[in-house]
C-alpha cells in the first residue's frame, strides 16, 4: 500500500499545525492575561488601563516563551 503523502514523521511539526499553535498561544495569552489585568483593576478600583496593558504584555511574553519551548523540541 502506498504511503500517505500528508503524513509526517513523529518528530516533525507540520507548518499548518505550528502556525495554528502560534496563533492560538498568542491570542489566548493576550486575551486571558488582559482579562486578568482588567479584573485586577476592578478589584483595586483603578481606572487607568494599566492593568490591562500589563496583563496583555505578560500574556504575550508568556505565549512567546511557550511557543519557543514547544517548537524547539
């Protein structure tokens, strides 16, 4: 039987899967941590927008770290 041309060895990442993972990690990190920053602002009764900005920056940084860790293996 012929090999499936779309199959990849177990150690390789497909470009579609890697692109989806990168996008997913970035969006999830920014949205989730931005939301947590917003919640912290509401909890401490701050109306500056700094909590959202800091949360989004931490979310993006954490997402980039996870992306690098996942794709380096």
